[in-house]
C-alpha cells in the first residue's frame, strides 16, 4: 500500500529530473542488487571453451568519479563469470600495465577510468604524484604505460571501454586512434532513445528493433571519431537531444561501436552513466556480446563504415 501511494511522487520526481538535466540518485552497491543482476544474467548461455581467457577489469580513476564504478565492475564480473569463459582479476593497481604484467591477460575492461581535466592522461596523473621523479621522467613513464596498453591490443588482445573510460588518455592521438575517438563534451543528463544502427547485427541481437530508452549522459566525441574508423552499433538522433550550446552539423551520434586495431579488437559503449540502466537485461546481454567479441568468441562484421554515413 505504501509503495502504491508513493509511486505518483516517484514518477513526478523522475519527470522533474528529466526536465532539469539532473542525475539519477546514486545508491550503494549491496548484496540485494548483485543478486538481482545475477538473476538477470543466469539464463545467458555458457561459452564452449576448453581454456578460459584471462580478463582484467581495471577500475582506477584519477579524475571525475562516476558513482557507478563499483556497480559496473560488479556487472561485468558477473557477466564474465556466468559465461564460463573467463578467469577474472579486479584491480585498481596501475602497475598491471607494466609490460611483464599486462602480457598475462587476454582482455582488459576499462571501467570509467577518467583522468584529470588538466592533461587528460591517467598515467601522468599517477606519476605526477611521485615527487622523486623529474618532469621528463614522469612524461616518459606515463607514455610507456600507454604504449604498453596500445601494443597489448595491436598484438591481438581485446579491449572494452565503458562510458568514461574513453577519457582515460583523452589528449593522446594514439589512444584515440585505437579506441575510435576521444571525449568532447556532454549535454545534461536526460532521457535518451538509443537506436540500433543495424538491427540484424549479432552484437545488438538482444535489443528490440526500435532500440531502448534510458536516462544517461549523451556523450559527444572528437579526434579519431570523425574518421568513422569503426563499425557503429548504437546511436542517438541529435535533434532529440536537449542541449544549450550550438548543435553540431551531424544528424546522428554513435554511442557504441566495435573496431579492429592491429590484430586486436575494441568495443566501446557509452551507456551507461547510471547503474539504473543495468536493470535492462537486454543491455546486460549487449555488454556480454561486446565482451565476447573482443575475446574472439564472436565473429561478426567489424569493418569500418564510410565517412559519409556518419554525417
């Protein structure tokens, strides 16, 4: 009875948020929520493999802290474990990117690994805290860590970037080339209708043909993004996005894609900034598909689109 009385007020609260570009209310990660996610993915089929891939879920941030970092870590861990295809390591230790350590993994998930806004370089942020290093040494060490990650992918490994992870090395041309773009800006949070570029693509097979709607930050991108050197999966129509600044000339903005980099595979998903979006089992299946793609368990069309398609 109490819930039924509260429902109209809850509904109006979310309408208010949507109209004022405010965030959804954060909530603590707890066993009840984890159990709910586990129940939603339990019917996902196991992957037939004799040898499990070694998966690293890396969740260190030095810049903006997304409240959903622990939730996203839990979601991807549950998905990976449930698949039966991965041996999972959770870490916030940057030394995992040392050459002798990173080579142990087959797939890395970067979970909202935002860097600080001054240099937009997570590795620089780390080494800059070391007063024993000269500026030149800090720059060299940061570049080496980034190079280790890029070579990891080029040599045939898999990389998943979730939401703010694209900001990790945001001013790096090499990183932008690898992941398919760099973060530019985002309008206020709002209800977004996410649509499917190709409803027949296997990685989006879990969604209804019309896509889905959720409350999120509508990310916009720059640098390598405008080469469209990727196979887009999800998009939003620019005319539907509420924003205060002048609108770009693009008609659509891609918010998720896959691509090859060297012999490796990359999957980027901007959804989601809010853990409430994980209540959508179809989104969970999509994230699973992206993970399996970069690990080499799903082969699909990942050829780049023509530049004209993105305009």
